[in-house]
C-alpha cells in the first residue's frame, strides 16, 4: 500500500494533513473513545507518527475484491 504520510515525520493536531481523518474536534472525540490512529501525548500536545498513521490506514483498508456477497440473502455482505 502507498505511504500517504512520511514515516519519519511527526504530525501534531494542527497539521492540515490530519484532516483526512476528520476535524480536530472529531479526532479529539475519537481519542476520548480510544479509537483512531495511535497517538502520543506530551503535556497537552497530541503527536502522531507518520508510521502510526500509515499503519492505521492500512488496517482499515477495504479491498472490494475480498468482500464476499451472499446472494441467498438479497446481496448482503457476509
């Protein structure tokens, strides 16, 4: 899979690249629910490593060719 984020870089909450996941408020809500990409908290700052962001994207990747359709139940996914 293509690396969208630079693995050797760190990203803070204000970086516009993180908007791919949603707004800053949405990402804060995710963190409170222990959801989303891994993060590091330093004081009040939230930092994401590029490698963690790429790993999260890879884990949540959907390959349409791997989705099996059960035709006996009106085309719902199995």
